[in-house]
């Protein structure tokens, strides 16, 4: 789902399989002391991506571009 917005699992956010067991395993994995530096980097990249790509100007620009594309499609039908 988040890939549609340009976010990449393991780069910008952490995923799990949607089960309670999967959530527990994922949390336990990322709680390990040796994973903290990597976890911090993922959090930092995710935060930077969201700040850059979901600010008002960027969202408005993307919306306008999407509407222009849809308009082209509608006019050629």
C-alpha cells in the first residue's frame, strides 16, 4: 500500500505479515541492541521522505498532475 506513495519497505518503514505472531516477531527482532542503528536509519529516512513528499505544495502538485492526466484520458474516450 505505501509503495504506491513511493515508500520502500525496509528503507522508509518496517513491515510484518499482519498476524499477531508476525508483529511479535518483528518487534522482538527490531528490539535487539544490534538492530538499533539500522532501525534509527529507517526511521530517519521515513521521516525525511514524508516531510519532503507529503508537504502541502508537493501534494497539491501531485493532485494537479493527476487531474491533468485524467482529463487527457477523458478527452480521448
